[in-house]
């Protein structure tokens, strides 16, 4: 009976319900009609708005250009003003000019000008009292500098000399052609924008920063034309992008807007910082309305006809296989009455036959999903361990083509907390992981939080666009962790958005790199991609090295504390990263370790201080610890100096000066007129270190300082500290540092 009822109802349903071909054709035709309507509506009603959009576009371009110019000029002024406070400049501000110190200032200027983001071609320091000028490649009398090397028809030597009498801190001058006359009377010209900086603490010193005007223009100018000008209040040009003659500028009313004058539009805006007016000149022909033409009409009609034909063919092509599929499914009918659920009869049949398959497999799928989630958790842990061993990617675990981000949580526990939990960092991290995982799974149901190390957590977050929501969630974590900052603080590194499984290792390496850019303090920090930014490394300049060695050698407490306070103040002022501060601490420990060996001191004090240094997370804590530590060290050094040993002192002094030479135990014994075996035994007994090990310790310490600099190759560093065989250098470097030279350089430059 049910079978008969089904057969009777089916023809009626087939006649009553429109076919798939009908629905497809109607859908395609609807899309075509909507698109044509939109095009016609746009042409009829928005032709007049195109001019306004073009004007808005040019206003936005000019605003972006001005914002970039103003920000860059402000950056140059602030940066040069900070440079003017350099102690070297103050030391040279005297009538009798110190040319040796001037040479060091040239080196400092060269290092300063390596910052390409300032767009500075050169910088001239003009000392009034000695009438001497210093720039990146030379020093000369002021009249020679401004008449030969930086000669300008707009700015004579008398002009620069007169600037000392004017009262201002910074001043921007119009761009001018500066030329240099060489020995063959050839002139090398460049277009520069002078920016004058006067530090009130040194009123007799004038700094002229010469910005590359063309480079600024090529970098920040955004417009469809190349007619760009910078004017002052009386419309005197400060910069002109073109040397061709132009029409007189119209009067500009207000701080921003545009003026139509002659055959051009003049877009202008006044900079808030510099007070200069920036002008873009756009021809009237570029701002015009769309007009009807026969080609447009013909193309529109042709496009509509092709769209209608394509709609019919696509509908027919899609309907044929679906019709065949429905016929195949009808042959499998069990005799139960068919109930139409969809408005399209073919889809209704497919829906009815497939639903029972979905229902029967739902419980199985749900059970498998739960187990798969657990398997993914353990698989992530296993593969992340492989990543640290440079193994394969997590391509089989990341969901294909689904966007994801990862967040690395680096936890730092205070000694107070470690005492309460018996140094069980992993247990404390486990509690924090449970909290973070709970919040993340509520916000992002498919997220996964893993514990990598005793102080590291990794969260994998899937979402099409999770940036804003993720920022809010991390800020919430930060507020919660701030409540317990006396016990623990964290660094949260967020990766970019990735989609492919093969990119997981890249994202993991990215967050590991971002973590190292943490600013040195005990605050909870959220870090994102730092682009091309590189970690700064701390290394001693020759003068600093001489000062530190003198303080350690003489046991001069005041000199040592002055050095430490000055360096910590400089690091604090520039908001140094944790990596750079650690580099400074490591440098102090290395030099102190050598002082312990030279003076034959007990290493227990040094070991105690190394442990305490690991728990210093603010500049105040570091300074207090050095204030406690340095007096004890200098007292020990002073007491040992009174009992100076002739043999070991000679060895120490000789090695400090000749560590790069070929040094052997036999050679040192000959110089002391003693036997080789006696010197070896005596040195080991007095210092606790073998002679060869001490030689390699000094060489490796020097090599570390060289490798921290970008201009020294590994082979050159090895040769400069006394290793002629690169394999021997690699072996000794790893023995004393735990890593190879290339690994050390990679960490230093991340």
C-alpha cells in the first residue's frame, strides 16, 4: 500500500516542483540582470561623483605624503638633537681642537649615518671656538668645508657662521644644490635639505644634518604626477621635484584643501610640526567625468548577450549529470514513501537518501573527532620536539587551507615563587596552561595549548580573522598576570597569519625570534612581528674596554661603579632588549672571570653572583646587585695586588698584549728562564687553570667580541685572535662557550 502511495505521489511532485535546469537558469539570469542594473545605475547616477572621488584620492595621497615627511623630519630633528648630547662633542668644544678625538668623532658619525631610515647623506658638526668642522669622512676648517666640500650658492660660509647668533633649537632650510670641488676642479653636486640643530648646553656647537631631498621625495611622494612642492608661509619653495618652470602658485586659504587655477588643480596641506606647506599639482585633464561613447554601449550589449547564452549552456550542462544521478538513486528505492523536503525535486531525493547515512555515521564521527583531538595533541608535542631537532614540518597536523596563528608564552618565575613551590617550574606552568587553554577554547573552540618546556607554552589558534579578538584575549591574560607580577611575568609572542601546513615551522621560528625582542623589565609584554628589525648586541668600544680593564686591574671601586652606572643608564634610556642587557651582563662576567684567574681569587663569589644575576629583571635590581658585588671584588683584588706573583703576573701581562701571536709553553718558559714542566706545574698550582686553557680562554673571549660585529668574518676573527686553523678555532670556541662560532653569530643577530 505504501509502495502504491509513493508511486501515485511521485508524478505529482515531479510535475509540481520546478526542475534543477529551471532553477539554475533563473539564478544565472537574476545575476546577469543585477549586474547590468548595477552598471547602468552606476553610469547614470555616479558619473558626477567620480570627480569628487578623484579629488578625495589626491587629498588622501597628499596627506599620506605629509604624514611621512613630517614624521621623518621630526625623527631626524629628535635623533640629531640626541646625538648633539654626545660626550665626544662636548669634549671637543674648546679653542685648541683635539684632532685625535676628532677622528673618533668621525667614526661615531659614520656609525650614526648607517641608519638608512634617517635619509641623511651627511652630518656636519661646526665648532665655533676652534672654527673646525667634522663630517663623516673628514675634518676641515669651517671656511674650507663650506666653500669647497659643501659649497652652495644659497648658503655661504658667512651664513653658517651667523647661525650662532640666532636663537632657535632646530631650523629647516630650503633645499639647495651642494657641490664639492675635487683636485681636478670637477664639481660633484647633490640636492640636500639642511636641518640645523643647536643644543643649548653647547651653544658654540652647530650641527647641520643634510637630508637627501630626492630620496625623501622618491620614498614618500604618492601622486599620479611628479609636480610636488614644499613652500613656506610666503610661498618660497623649500623643495621642487621638477626643475622646469611652472605657473605662479595661487593664494592658499586655510591649512588644507585644493584650488583650481588655470589648467591645474593645486592640492595643499600645511604640516603641523614643520609649518611648511606641501603642494601637489594635478592637471585638470586628470580630473574629468565619464562620458558616454558608442564603444561602451556596444560592449555592454555584447556582454549581456554572451551572459544569457552562457547561463543557458551552464544550466543545461549542470542539469544533465544531476538528472542521471537522481535516476540512479531512484533505482535503489526501498519502497518507502518519498517525502519532498527541498524546493528542487532532484535535491529533495538526494537529501532524503543521504540523510540516513549522515544520521548513522554521526555518532561514529563525533567519537572519532574526540579521539582525533587527543591524538593531535600528542602529535603536536612529538613534532614540536622534532622541530627543535630540525626534523620535518607539521604538515600532517595543521588543517589544510584553514588560517591559523600561534602564540608563544615565555614565563619568568621570581625566586619568591620558586621557593614556595620547591623550584618546580613545570608544575606552576601547568596551572597557567590550564587557565590559558580554558579561555582560548571558549573564544576559539578549535585552539590547542601545549606545554613545550618548564617555562614555555604554545597555543595554536584557528580562525578566519582572529586578530582583533585575539588581541582582546591576550590583553585579558596580561591584566590577570599583572596581579601576580611579584611572582611571575610573561612574554606573549604572536605570529603572523598563516594558512598552509608547510608554514608551521616558519611560524614557530618566527615567535621564537619575536620573544628575543622583549624589552628588559619585569612587565608582562605582548609582542608581534618585528619585520626586519635585528637584535642589538652589546660590545665594548676600545675606550670602554680600556676603562673596564683598568678598573679591574687596579681594584678601583669608584671607577667600576661609574662605568656600570653609565652603561646601565644608556641601556635604560634606549629601552634595550633583554638580549642586549644579557649581553652586557655576560661581558661583565667574562671580564670578571678573567680577573679572578689573574688575581688567583676564589671563584665561589663569582658563582654566587652568576646565580643571582639570572634573577635580575630590572635595571634597579642589576644596579643594586653590582653595588653589593663590586666592593667585595675590588677589595679582593687590592689585597692580592700586595702579594703579586712575579711569574704569573708576567704570563698574564704578556698574554693580554700578545694573545694573537704564536704562544707556546716552551716560549714562555724561555722568557722566564725556567723549565717548561716547572712553569706548567707552577701556573696550574697558582691559578687553578692549565696554561693552554687560559690562552684559549683569552682568545675565545676576544673572538666573541669580534663576532658580535657584523663586519668581521668568522675566518678573520679566528686569525685575529691567533688561530691559523679554523677547525681548531671551532673546537676551542665550542669548548668554552658551548656553541660553534656560526651558532653564536646566528643567536647574536636574530
